[in-house]
C-alpha cells in the first residue's frame, strides 16, 4: 500500500480522473461559487466578532481573503487491479481551510478518549489488536469501502458532532452556541 511507484500514461490518468469527477457526488458549476462562499463565511465571522463570541485573534486566524479553489488530484491505488485512483482534495489555501482546521481541533478535544470507532494509524490498530482477549474466539473482518468520504451523510454527521460536544449544555472551552457551531460546521464542509 505504501512505498511503491505507479507509472501511468497521462491520457489514462486523465480519463480515470474525469470518471471520478463525473460521479454524482461532484457538481460542475459554471461560475466560481467559492468567492461568494468566502464572503458569506467572512460576514458570519464578522458577526460573531461583533457579538463578542470570538476575539480579534481568532477572527483574523479564521477569516480568509483571496482564497484559492481546492485542488483535486488522483493517487493511484497500487494494490488494486487496473490502479484505480483515490481522489484527494487539497483544501490548503481554500476559503474554509483555517476554519476546518480549527473545528477539527475542537472536535478532537471532545472525542471520547476510548473511542473504538477511531483508529489513528496502523500502529494504533496493531496496539489495539494486542489487547484483544481470547483471540481464537474472535473474527477480524475487513471491508473495502468504495468512495467512503463522498458517501458520508453530512447532515447526520454534523448532528452527531453537535450531540457529542453539547450533550451537557454549552462547554466552557467552546465559545459558540450550538446553532453557531452548526453553521460553522456547515461552512467547513
């Protein structure tokens, strides 16, 4: 899965990339919606600043001007037949990049310590496997999920995050009310 090199003909790579982008999860637009979304996000952040929900330091950290459009490229899956592409969307420099990074940190602080649905990396997975008792009585199943991230139900995921963070009311380390945090999450995806 890791240390390998795949050599593809450029036209084959472009054909595979186009087939990914033609899927129902992606929408082709005629205009650049990102400038409008950047303005909406910055206006909302300004509103939170005026209401003293966030301070100037956080406002200037999250606000972005002259952002760039996220870049999509495909990483060949060397371990699969015909080397299908894994779509990678790099949001670095996009209008919501800093907001997404900030919200990720907030969510991570509220994730349960013993979250069994989250595996950090291969080393974490192996470490967890070593703690399994009665190994001979267990069955390990691996699923090869196609297009996992583009099939995650966004609205449902946002509700799960909100329930996790606001389960006992507004936490002291989060400056946002529940509806404000929800709006920021919607802007981040």
